[in-house]
C-alpha cells in the first residue's frame, strides 16, 4: 500500500506548467515601438531645424543681396559721394529726450533709413542749414520719402524756441549726451561731429557719412541708390 501510494504522486502529477510567454512577447513587441517613436521624433526635429534655417535664409537673402549689389557689384567707374563706414556701427543702447520730455531709446529708430544731423540745441547758422538740407533731401525723394526719417540729435541744454519747434515738426528731434554720442558717430579727420550728415540703414547700422559742406545733388544721388537697392525688402514705416 505504502509502496503503491508512494508511486502514485510521481505517475499522477500533472506536467509542470509552461511559463507564460506574454511578458517576453510584450518586451519583444514594445521595443520596436519605442525605437520607431524615437526615430520619428528625431526626424521631426531635423525637419524643424531645416525649416527654421530655410526661413532664416528667405528673410535675410534680400538684405544680403541688396548690400552685395550696392557694395560689391558696382558698375565700373561708379563712386559713392558719401564715405562708407567700415565696420558699420549699430545704433547705441542709450536714450535721448524727445520733444515731449520723454526718454526714447535710440534703438527704437530702427526699421527706417535715417538721415542724421548733430548740433548744439542753440542751433547756429550751420545747424539751420543742415536741418533745411535734410528736409529738402527728404522731400525730393518723392514717393520714397516715407522710407527715410529726418533726425536731429541735439546736444546742450538750450530750450528750443517755438519757431524752431515748428520748423522741425516733421523731424525726429532727440536731446542726447554729447559724450555718449561721440562713442557712436565719428567725424572725418580734422572735422567736427557737427560738420557731417550721417546715414543709418533700416537694420540700425551707421553705414555712411557725407562730407563737410555737403553737395546736395551728390548726396541725393547716394540716397536714391540706397533706397533703390533696398526697395524689394525695405518698406515705408516701422
């Protein structure tokens, strides 16, 4: 009996259950899914970077092309009247005081061509001549005049008279510190800062300085060329 009883468990014991293969199956199937997701994410990131680069090139290409045309591809024998500034100098970070007595950062003048004069607030005869010339040069640009701002950066503390305020109503007039201004604009050797008219492009770069005792006809010719070269990317208004 005991012998038969001892043999029964061995004969009647059910075979050992197989270990379920579901965890293995899940592991096998989930790894490719993770790899595919990572691959899709990496591909999407690469595509996004290429799109951003392409957009950047589209935005900057007209600017680069116009400057290349103006500065490099020049017809034989053509010369600028104004002196090109190398390297160009960005609008400075300091502020001026506007006609309402409010501070205005010079960097806010960007996105327009600027024709700038510098003079003491007392505005002597030479200053008045420059202001008149700036206004006339702008007016002679015709329909393109709205792409160029007439700017007077005035130094000193003299209060502007009512006639002067009226005469410069169409100009951007900012009272600035002379020492700060001298860290940005620079006269030609032997000249004063007040002797020149200065041109700043819409990107905020001081890029040209007209000679002292400026010739209006030649200055207008340079302005016409600059506006024409930038016409397909620079529009009126900020």
